[in-house]
């Protein structure tokens, strides 16, 4: 038995992501007959994704329907699920802002303008959903998941769930330790991009002693020959030092440690190389450029397939399911197929010491009755004092700066940054950001 759904994808021009989702849907028989509506403001990419999706479903003999639109309203009407993958302004604007702020002493930039654009997009989308598809779930996959989902939770009645890949970092630990993944279990609650492995078991036994032994006996030799790609940070010197400082392993993006509370990893390129290997990690100029280059190569490869109707889309997207949680969660909700997932949802007591209206990342059971986050207790006091509460305060500052439209709140964000040396530096950086091309709407919003 199958249950067709209507899924709207906002920001569907991200071809790699959208077509990967189409592949998973083609391979999910219990959602046969579903409709995907692609929405994007880039017409050429939208048309490419739409055509490739149609071809791919035909290749696999999948019973699916596809629509495409550049307007949000027709995409949302009668939607059962809305997936937001959009990055407002795109990577080019983000990189220009990063370069500008670096000129003012903020090494690798600081998220201010892109934060405002994303919050505006997320809140506007959720409010449109209240009007056009009030029973639908919003699945938020573009960043910032933590602040964005918290904003939607507080300001709308839209049901929101945030998803991320960071929790899969436990797999890199298992691989480095030589463990069979099927025999590993873990739990890693916290905030998105700030999660901590509270349980790590191998064949039913506590596996933390295996990490301790690796640190003592093998870590230095591993790091001497370590040549990681930009995303391989789980067993970096930074991650291990964080474990030794805080008492639990940071998982996934938490091991990249972008929070202000661990500024010493981000002083300059030399510091990044020390803590994350020769490239300086995912967030160095070289590491981030490699990521952008990979995105560009993937898009080019997809364009080549799109331009040649004789080629099979399956050449680029072999028909095997990905690790994405999106469709398994949808399947669990609509077909009552129970599953255990890592999700970002309103706390409601799942993680002690965090307000109920803050979105937390926790394990959850999902079935036809809904999403039930599991109680995970309280993180150690050192983590709460050193990272979690300061990270929550930063999030609250960001949300306040967006909601108030008051320039002073933006200044407060800059003044709290460890790279700020003087008031004048912060003022000049903010002036430059608000007057740069592409930020006219932000400048008007903060004019008061």
C-alpha cells in the first residue's frame, strides 16, 4: 500500500540535493504516486532540475509527478510537506560579505547579512504555510537550523523539524577505531552544530575507553600522516582537545568549533592548520573553496547530462538510497512506519537546562502519531557553562537583532566577537556591510 504526498522543495535549483531526493523517492514504494513541486527563483536551474527529475523517474519506472514554479504560493498550496533548502542571496553574495568583513579585521568574516536574509526567508515561508497549507510540516535543511527553527517555533504555528548530517560524525570515529559500524550505537544531543556524544557503545559495551586508548597510543602517529579533506574533522586535534576539555566528544560540525566560545581555533590560518590539518579544515579559505569547487563540478556534471537527452541520469545518481532522513521521516509520519531519527525540534523538556521554546537536536521516535523527542537528561555542567548556555545567548542575540530592526543589536553582536578590538572597528565594519551592493533591503530595515 502506498500513500501519495505533495512535497514542495523551496530552493530546488540545488540540483545535487534535489535530484538525490528524487532518487530516494523513486526507491520508496510506500510513497508511490507522490507529487514534487520544485520552486526556485533561478529559472534555468529550475528547468534543468525539473527535466532531469522527469527523466530519472522514467528511467526507474517510478510513478511520480513533477511541477516547477518560480513563485512560492503555488508551490505551497495543498502541500503535505515543505522542504526548505534555500540560501537567500546565494554563495556569491556570502563570499563577498566574508571578504569585506575580513578587510575590517574579522578573519573569515562573520554571519550578519546572510543571517538576516535567511531569517527573513524562513519566517516568511512559515507564515505563508500558516495561510496556504496549515497542516503541513516544514522540514528545514538550510542553515542556520538552530536559530531558524527556534524563530519559526516562537513566531508561527507551523510545525517545523530541522535536519542535518552532523550526527553521522560518529561513523568517522568508528572507522578510525576499526569498529564494525553495525555494532555501534550512539547518542548525541545538543543544539544543531553543537552536539555531544553522551553514549558510545560497541557490541553493547561502553566504547569511550577505545577512544582514550587511541588518543594515548595512536593519535600522534595518525596526525603526522593525516591529510584530510575539508569535511574530515571528527578525529582532528581540535576535536580531541575539546573532548579532553569538556569530557564528551563533539560530534560532526561541533568538532569544527565555530562558536565564539572556542575562538582560539580561529585566530588565523596557522591556528586552523594546527587544529585541523594542512588545509586548515572546512572553514579555512582553502577548505571552503574546495567545497565550493566541488559544488561547481557537481553542477557542471549534472548540466552535461541535462544537455544530452541520450545520457541516463542514473550515471550521475546511481539508483541506491542515500543516508538522508527526509523521506524515511515522511514515510514514518504518513504510513505509520516507526523509526528512530536524529532531529531538531522544540525542546519541551527533552534536554534539561534548556527552555522549552528553544529547538534542540535530540533523538526521536517518529510514526503516524507524530514526532516524540526522547528525554536525554542534562549535559555535563562544564559543557553547559562553557558552550551550551553561551551558544544559546548568541542565538538569542541574533534573533533579537533580526526581530528588532535596531542597528544597536547588530552592533552588540559585533562587539561580542573576540576579533573586535575597538568600537570604531565594529562601526566601520557594520557601515561597510550595510552599504555594499546586495544589502539594500537590510540597510533600509536597520535605518532606524
